[in-house]
């Protein structure tokens, strides 16, 4: 789902390129010296559409609302590619790359009236992510902080680890320090969690060994609520096959994690 700038939906290739660049500028702080969009071919059936947001920085304040039911036909693309090699924030770097062949799109709007270029189908797709765990935390912490702020919660610190025993088995830990104003007082807390994730050959995820511990008065109060939610996930399979790029379903997944997290996924119709 790619945001589009402008008052109306594009009607030619040049308008589409401008709308995509303007829309991406609402989500990312784009480098000024990079063209970002490369499209070729007839407007209705593009030969290629390449979006290169290398060296861009994610913005924390963009929030897409729920899409309305309104749909309009949009160009299809023989080869659609997206790359951020890498995305950056300060000294943190995370590389993301994806591609879809025979991609089909629709023009959509959200409830706020903003426009989007939305992938709905394709023949096959690939998606990969590479990044140091510390860099992932640096890159996405402002986004988590912005989301928490909407509920009056301040995230002061977030630390997490992943350890891969295989391509399909991971152990994780996390520690979150947060605070919230209650009446005229500001209460702080810290919570730690841990567990294991196993992905089977049918791409079902199962969580085990889930546990949570709180620090301080507020943290201990919240642990009971969080633990009851964790028990609902313990051993309950979650089908990753339902994760999709439009109608392209997830077909394979490999995850490697130590200091560097590597994720490779393939999709098919």
C-alpha cells in the first residue's frame, strides 16, 4: 500500500511518478539527490516500476487509516521492485528489498481521504530484510514511541534480543521502560518478557515458554494482565500462510538471527 500525493488519482505515467514520490515523502525523509521512482512502458501496462528509497529515514508520525470500499483501476506492472539499501536513522542501517512479477494494483482511499496505490495480485514475489538487531531498534523505536504516545504512554527505552537455533526456531527477550501520567503523578515501570517461536513446515507459528515480569508497583500490576494474554498464545498455532501481499500468499520463510537479523520470504498466487 503506497501513499499517493495530489488531489486526484494519476492519469498518466508522469503523474503516477510524481504522486508516488510525493506520497513517499509523507512516510520517509527522502534523500534530495535520488530520483526514487523509475517507471517505463505504456501507462496501463508498465514494463517496470522501481522504487528506490535507499538512504531514506522512516517518519514516525504517518498513520494510514482504514481503507474505504471505493476502488479504481490502476496500472499493472510486469516487474515491480522496492528497495531501501539501506534505510537509515542516524548511524543505524536496515536493508529491505522486494519484487513482484505481473503485479496488479488498484487505486484506493482511506477514511481520511488520502490516496493509495495498492498491490492486489501478482504471479510471484520475494521480500528480504537485513539488519543488526541494535539498528532495527534504533530505526523503529520512534515509530513505537509515536504509537504509544497516542495512548498517553511514553516509551523511554526498548531493548530486545533474538537468537536463532535454526531457520525456523527463535528465542527472544525484551525489556520496555515506559511511563504514564495518572492524575497529577507520572508513574514509571519496566517490563521484561521472554519466549520461543517455532515455525513448522506448514508455516504455522507456535509460541512457548512465554513469560513476563514487571518492575515497580505499576509493572507488577500490569504483569497479571499481560500474563493472561500470553497464556492465550501459548501453544496456539498462528498461520503465517494467511499473511499476504494482496492475493499473493506466503509460501516460504527463512529467518536467521544472532547479532544480525536476516529474513527471506517468497510469495505465490
